[in-house]
C-alpha cells in the first residue's frame, strides 16, 4: 500500500508534551484517522440500513438493524 503524507499544525506546547512522553505521533494520528473513517462508514451503513428497513416496512425491525450494525463492527 502506498502512503501519503498528512500534516497538522499543533501548538508547540502540545508537541513538547508529546515528545516528553515519547508518544509516537505518527501512530496516534494514523489510528485516530482510521477510527474516524470507521465511524463514518458505520454511520453510512446505519443510514442505508434504515432506508432499507423503511422500504421493507415492518419486515425488518429496528433491533435487526442494530444487530446488523453491531455484527459489522465485530467483523472488522
């Protein structure tokens, strides 16, 4: 997988504190971005499932929709 560089401006104080604590800034940012993408994908899935549920009427319960989203999260 090819990588791209992403930059962010943070205060000098924050950078100093991170370095003092030997925080791997790249790893933290990478994990935070990955989590944000997962959160957005789950929200998109929830919306699509809700639209499908509404289209099918009472054939799929809200509980089934919630269970499908949870199963999707656990599968990752």
